[in-house]
């Protein structure tokens, strides 16, 4: 306990340091794709825009499938349910930029939609990837598996990409 107090000023400081650590990990993992999305010219082709969006979604899904995401996904899920200052650090430190870039790409793929509908699409596409970690027990039961291997992950990621393409091309 004295080490926690010395290094972090107490349990709250340790908790916030954990939030900062997770935000850094998210930026390292997904930041290059976010930067690619932000650098994509406003007049980029629909296909190029969709490709960047799908790459971002797939990278997020891959992260959710990795075993090392389990501890910090639990942390993030807890902060989603009952936000504290930790959520603000997660949001500002990594999630906000990713969500904004993704929302911008959805809007470019679906210029026929109002912003609120693009926001709904963003939420629900990320939700499909998030369930791979947060709903892992149910996913395994539905897939009739004790755990998910690389083939299962590839199958789920492929379906996610096809779902996203359907949504992004609807009305085109």
C-alpha cells in the first residue's frame, strides 16, 4: 500500500494511471489508422474511404479478440457502466479521436444520411466488435466453442466486414 501511495498518491491515482495506460495502448494500436483516416482527402473515392473505415473496424475487432485485451476491456466496460474520471481519461486519451475519425468516414461513405444516423451506425458497428470481448462468454456459447481460436476470429471479423459493407452501401 505504501508503494501505491508513494508512486500514485493513493488508490485513485493508481486507478487513473491504469486509465491513462489503457488510453496509451489504444493510441499505439489504433492511432496509425486514425491518422490515416484524418489524412484521407475529403474528395477521396468512396472505395478508399470505405477501405480505411473497414481497416479501423478490423483493427479494433482484432484487439478485442486478443487475450491481452481482457483485463483492460473489463476496466473499460466498468467505466462505460458507471463513468468516473477514469472514463474521461479513456475518452480524451484515445477513444474520442478514434470515434471522431470513424464518424467522419461513415459520413463520407453515406452522404445521404443525416449526422444522427451516422452516429448510430458508428455506435452499432463498434458494438459488433466490442461484443467479441465484452460478451465473450456468450460469443463462445453461440459459436459452440470453449474459446475462440484464430479461425473463429477470422470468421467473425469477416462477417463484421461484410455487415459493415452492407450498412455502408445501403441506399447507394
